[in-house]
């Protein structure tokens, strides 16, 4: 059964394939409406439990994932699940780490690595991906 996001959902990024992923900052209240069925949380410490299926990637603010292989595996899972589920990607503010992860999902969806940051800035937030090392991470992501 397909349970994707409604098109007007706050923070939604539509990937070229049509997959929809919601980006969010956890310092902000949970938006009204649908809840995710799967979430990928990118934080320096383990997040609070949630009512939906979730996965945590240790990813300190303004940095890169502590375990890049585990992050890649988690991003691939989020991309696969976004085909039929409501997937949320979130960090504290919803810009740097979330934007970086969304750009990696765009790469998995066929956007060339050197264009993925611009894609996410155009379609999600102009403030997405905050540091030079986050941009390099996306450009090299496979």
C-alpha cells in the first residue's frame, strides 16, 4: 500500500523520480497533518523515541556523519522507502545536515553529484547544505 505525503506538506522535497521526502528541523514543532511512517534523524546524540519507524545517524552539527558507511546505508534505505512511504529527514535546524542528506537522496535519484546541492537549494531551502565539507560530501556521494 502506498502511503506518501500529500503534495502541500510543509518542508516537502520532490525528487526527479517523483518520490516525496519531508525535511524538518527538530527544534521546531511537529507540523500539523500527516506523520511520517519512517524518519531518518541526523543528530550528534540519540533522539527521543517517536511513534513511527526511525533510524538515527550520529552526525554532529556543522560536521559530517561519524560513520560514513552507515550514513550511506541509512540514506539508501530512506530513498527506497520514499517510493511508497512518508519519509522524513531531520536534524536540529533542518538546513545543514538535513539539506546534505536530501542532496544525497537527489544523487541516488539520478541528479549528478555536482548539481545536487543546487537542486536541493532550489526545491527545498536556499539555506540547505551549510559548509564546504558538506558540499564535498554530496559531490562525492554514490
